[in-house]
């Protein structure tokens, strides 16, 4: 994420593009260079209504004196092509295009029967495009039924928007061949599947008759002793095939967007973070029958709760916002006190500084990601000042600050669940860096993973000190091996910004034509198919207990959870959008129209973006945390269990039960009489769910004590 003023709106998920850095072309500088503006962008951007979803905007920094005449009527069908002599012998674009030979000035005009006018000019006269007189000419052409596209000799395009404004498309790479994407299935991934580290191969599959692999047939094969595998592998081989279905068991509705949610390592605890700065906790010791636990609040948070992490003993929950302070709250439902405030900007050991952190309204940086160490003594954080911080809970101070990236650090994690020495950090500078705290005398990383061509949104470690998983804005998820990382000496000679298009994942649709493989990609497997848009979507390794570590999975902007085999083939898909579609009535008070600005019939439609997902460590259940609702203005946490392909559940309560954040039945969530359950059944389950709540907990007190 790009560094921004922490007092403003969040860079990662803010709907306001004027509050963030943008790629602005410097018309007065060297051809083809792009500058990162970190100042106020309100005077830079002009809105455009160009139909392309991947447009950035252009507004030159200097005005050029020139004399313009009004366009004559009827010139909308004229195609004009310019070629102006340059002082130099030729130019070459950033992407390695061929040189353009300079010649005498030539002007050619030809009348066409229709379509947009196209002007081809060298970039030396780009400054003229910002003149208001030329904009009026463009507006006259637009009124005549044709737009104007100015194609520059470096591959960019200047677009007239019909309102007298100008914009630029982001620089596109040259179109690559069809084989630029990694092959599927992946040969390296298949080796991992055959090696036994990521699950075991199914020995009971009837390849002769090509029968399906339903659970009944697997159990029959096990009892008959058919196959060639050992019996010790039978249980894990069967459990790894139990992928949850799209049908939702329970739909927990929130009145704000949900950003993350995870089970504890033992599966007895679940927490969900929402944009209302509240973290709700649930008792999931029975994964099919959740109980509401308690709610904690982040006081004076900014934009949203960005991340949360549970201590290994499940006693403490750390959660962050776009500030330099992390809240640490006990998970004991009988504890209703205020959370401890940990100031990560404090390197002096003076503890938390509440006046500066909250009441003073000042914060050094924002925190995007936090993780507990395996021993529960430290917390690592990735921040908006391009750094990684390590906080010691005993001394109450940050003991390590690593300014090791060139952009926001969106994700951090420990490499080994049993050791705090190895750290991974993923950044918007497209790199993952490996830090060994035992050998940081020169403050340099131990190695670098290169392969993503856009910024990183999440990094997850398998916990074995070897494999790490990442999600990127280039719409790919990648698996890495620590043994194949790039040495620091080689990485220091490369510039990662040369291999990125500065794609803005928040507001633009990714065009696969822009994809070009990284020439120094050192990843093992690349997974494609999901969509990493709108927000920092997360990915994970599947747990060893319930899946035999067979899969990797990720959320997606299209409203689904994608489950991949290690060879990059799709193993399953949980369609959260389908399961929750129209599961609550439209509420104008909750509709955030500023985030989804569609017009006409598409305005305020039901949409789902799965931001995070968590696979229960001991049961075939996935919990999905999503932006979900009319205009994606609210949130849900849905539970999906394996049901062997059944369309409905014979048990009670029926699938698709709608409850509020305290797991209580809410009649307001049902606006269609045909979807209501029988009245007596509703009352029965309402009473049952209320009885499951922890008696000592009162959420109203917890949520209002601030």
C-alpha cells in the first residue's frame, strides 16, 4: 500500500482516490518517466467518464502559451496524424520498443466515414494537451459524435472525456504471446503433491470406470482393503477430499463491512473484524454450533480495523487500525476492561503514549498487518512507512525497526511457528523479503522473492520455515520455497519498478493483456483464476488436520473462495455470493453509495467480495468474511460445511439460517414472506441460540463503554 497520511483515509481500501499517491506523467521531464506525487491530489485529478475501467488521469504541471482557434463544424469525421521532428535522432519507449526515426514535419488529414479521431504525436508536444482552448475543440468533436484519442509514441493514450477534461490510460505493455502464463497443471506442483508434503494421492479412485469419489465409495474401498496404500494413510486421505460446499449453514450479518476472520489454531475460537472498529469473538469448540463470546473495540480508529492476531494460548487478541498503536485485549468473557495500548513507534521503552497516539490525534504511521510469534512474546507489524516492526510484550516497546521496502508493507508473518528468527514481509513494491534476525548486522535482508508484477496483498507461512504463500494485485497467488530465494547481492542490482504497471486495484479492472511474466520469477507454482481487486484479499495454506495440508485457498472479488491443488488446478469453489444473495432487505441507511458508483440499473445491486477465509483445523468447515450486501455496504461471516453434494440439509436448523452479530435470529433480515421459516420453528431456534450465549457477557455494555 502506498504511504499516506495516517490522519487521512486508508490507502488500502479508501474510496477516495484524491487521498493517495498517483502516477502522474511529467510532461516537462524526460520522456516516459512517471512521478509519484505524495502531495494533495485534489488539484491534480479531473474526473472522467471514459468507459474504460482502467483509466488513470493526466493533468500537466505547466501551462503552455499557445493560440487556438475554435473547431469548424463537421470536423468530427477527420483523422489527423502528426509527426514532428525531434532534436534527437530517435527515442525508445520504456518497454523496449523500436526507435522512431526523426524526420521532417509531416501533416496528413484524411476524411473518414465515422469512428473516433486519432492523433499520433510525439510526446514533446504533450504540454499542449492541457490547454483549455484545445479542450474546447475536443468537446466540440465529442458533441459531433466522436471522441478523440491521442496516441503517444511511448504507448500511452490521451483520452478526451466529453466534458472538456483529459485523461491518460495507464501504460500498457506490449501484447505478449498466449503462453506467457505459467502452464496448468504445474509440473513443480505435481512433484509437491507426489512428495507427500502436501497431502497424499488417492489410492482408492476407480480409474477404470471413472467413478466419482463420494465418501461412501471411499469408505467402502477402505473396508475392502482395495488399493495399494497403507492403512495409516487412509484417514488423512479421506479427510483431505472433504471440501466445503457453497451452501451456507449460517449467515451472520453485520451492519458494516467485514475485513478479516480466523479460527484459532485449535479451532475453539473465532474472531471477525469489521469496519465499525469492533472485533467479535465466538466460541467454536463445536464448529457446527457457535456461541457468541464478547466484543472489543478499537478506540478512535481510522477507516477500519486492518488486522487482528490471536496469541497461541488464545488468551489475548491483538488488533490494529491505520495508526501506530495496537490494541491488546483479553479474550476472557468476564473481562470487560479497556484494552492495553501498544505504541509501535516507541523505541525507548516508555510504554504506551495515549496522549500522542489518540487524544493528540497524531500517529507516526498506519499498521496494515500484525502477527503473534509462536511463543506469544512478540508481535510483528507491517506499516505504511515501508517498514517492519517487532514489538516485545514484556518490555512494552518496539525492539526492531526494519525500513526495508520502497512502499507500504501490506503483510508480515513469522516463517517458523516454533522460532521468532525468520520474518517474511510483502510490500506494494512487488517483493517479498526474508529477514533473519540472527544476522542483521548490516540491516539487509537474507533474501528476496521476486515474481509478482504488482503489489502484494497478503503473505502466509506454512509454519515449517520453508514454504510461503502470497497473493498479488497481478491477480496471481504464488508458492515460494525458502531454498530458492534470490540472494541479496543479485536482488540489489534489480529495480522491481521496471516490471510493474502501477495498477490501481481499488478502482480498475485488470486486463490480462497487460500481464507479462516477471523475468526473474523464482516462485514454485503460480495460481490463477481468482480476482484480487477492491481490497487486500487474503490467502492461506489449508490446515493439516482437516485437509492433510492438501490445498491453498484464497478469497476473491467475484464473491467466491477458490481452493487450488498444489499443481495450480482448481480443486473446488465456494460461491459465497450465491449463498448469501438477497439474504437481507435493502436498507438505505446502510448503503454506501460512494464505494460502488455505478449508474442506472446497476446502482446498488447486491455484490460480494470475499476478503478473508478460514478453514477449521479439525472439521470440513470454511468461514468466509466478506464485504457483502447492497452495494457491498455491509458485511457477512458465513459458514460452509462439506455435505457431499447435497442440495439441502435434512437436519435442523435448515441451511442458510440468518442471524445478527450476536447469533440471534432477527426477523428484520427476512423481507420476503416466502423465505420465512415456520413461526414455531423460528421461535424455537431463537430461544436455542439465545441460550447458547455466554451468560456473563453483555455486548451492549462492551460496545458502548467507549
